[in-house]
């Protein structure tokens, strides 16, 4: 677990604390019979900080990107002709006519 994961956990904890603070603030407003117009500025700052931490962690935690090129040697896990048990030649495609006179525009 690296730094990015720790920052992500910190960001989630900050977001949870901001949610708890908002719920507590609304219950306080219900007791004092005031109208809720929005969360306090410190909760908004917590939300922005938590969002920033979670975004940074989401961009750094996944790690190394792999190649998607088919000719890349990294993608050669198994070769397809080695396992012929799952090759099916009797399928619903034989119901379609072989020569279809479809012209592309």
C-alpha cells in the first residue's frame, strides 16, 4: 500500500466526517427551529479537500497501464490455437444465406 492509497483513505474519511458534520448541523437547526439554507463553510472546505484527495488517489493508485496493441509481447498470455475444445463451428450463423446482395453506400 502506497502513498496514493493512504491519501485515498484519508479523503474518504474526510468526506465521511463532512457528511456527519452536515447531519449534526441539520439536527441542531431542527432543535433551534431555524431554516436550513446550506452547510457551513468549514463543511464545504472539507468536501473540497476530500474530493481533491480522492481524485488524486484515483489517478495515482491504479498503477502501470498495460499495452493494448495486439502484436505486443506483453499480451501473449496463452495462444488461442492451443485450446481447441471451445471452438464451435455448428452455430446459428448457418441459417443466414451465404451470398447476401448488400451494397454499402
